[in-house]
C-alpha cells in the first residue's frame, strides 16, 4: 500500500475523494435515444475515500455490505436499448443518494450543522440517514464524531450533483418524448421466499398503473417472480421524481442478490452472465412501451 501524500502543514491528500469531487457519477449514453426511459443506480458506487476509511472502525468489506454491489455492472447493457444509465461513483455508506438531504442525525457531529435538518425520520433513528451512522447489518461506522463541515461537503459535492445529473436526463427525455420514466435500480438481500424482483411505485403515487403492469409483465415474461411494494415501496428518489400527472414516472426495481452475487464475499457468481442476459431481455421488453401511454392524460371537458 502506498503512503498517503501530505500537503505542507495540512492533512493527507485524499486522491479518491478528489476523484469523486471531480466526477461523482458516470453517465453511459446510447448512440441514439429511442425511448423516454432513464436508468439510475444510486447505491453501486465503490470508490471509498481514504479519509473515510481512516474515520471508520469497520473493514472495507464490512463497509461494502451497504452497497447494491455490481448493480452498475448488471444494468450496464441499458444504453444498447436506447436509454441512458447514470451511476453514482461514491459509496452509499459515505452518503446515500436515495435519502433526502435533510435526513441527518445531528448527534453524529461534534457541533451544530449549517444545513437544513428535517424532522427526524425512522430511517435516521435507525442510523440510515443521508449520512449513515451504521451499515446495513447495524454495525457502527465511525470511530468518532464528524466535523459539521463534512455534511455540507458531502451534500453539495456529491448528493446534489448526482441528482442534478438525474434531473437533466429526465428533462431531456421529457423534451423529446413528452414523457419520462426513471427506473431506479437496486439490489436486495436474499431471503427465504423472497421474489426475484420487487417493483416499488410508492403504492401508485410515483408511476402510472400502465407502467407498473407493463414492467411486471416484462419481467414475468422472462421467468422472474415479481412482487409489488413489499418490502420496498421506493425511497427518496421515486418520491422526488415521480409525478405521473406531468408524465414523469419513477419506479424502483430491486433485484434479488442471490441471482448473481455471493453476498458474503461480495463477488459475482458464475450465474451473473446468464442473469444479466435474462435481465436485458426483460428490459428490452420494458422499453418497448409506447411513450404515448405515459403522457399526461388530458381531462375531458363536459361538453365533449
């Protein structure tokens, strides 16, 4: 391992954090946009800042248990279907792009925060706010309290810019097709009896029923067992972007990790290639949905 670089009279230079600040996400674009879909992966980032690793009491492997590991690889073929794919490069354990920016636990910091803090939610109380206190298995991340300036830096340099990227892609789609669909891509821990795919539309508020049924059918056509909204109904991202009355839809897609991942070692299994191929077939069916079915439906006048 190389020794950390130092600036004269200052802290070590964190090369990976500098990299993330320069490019907090990556967008893979299609040769031509053929449909109103935008695919996003907020939780597959795996560039862990050196300063973050020094702050943590956990091993690198333990920190990675919060990742939707390799979801960016699983959905990498999306541009071939005529849709863009945006993936956060920063890790979820560092800052969670699927949480509201105000979901902050003030007790994690050694002074008052200078950013807006929302009313404490159940997620924050559980340690899973926008700056998580714990990883997904409940282990505490930090050795000591953080400086308040860290909250603003992580929010402004990473969280806000990722969502600016998502917003821009949705605006492009809506301008071209008069409708836009965000597919928020995630993975979920395996469990006995769990389906292969869980679709979350926040119980009908973030996406039209036409889109939900079509997506469900697309996955079932290729042999996936599909559930709706339980136990994942969609998070901040689907709530933020889903406005079906404007022709903007947001649907969370959770993929069972047992289909492609060794969850203990966080490594791809021999099933990955076959699973990815089957997933792409289902997504190819999904993006065939006529954009006209996703546009806002005009209210008929009584005289008509």
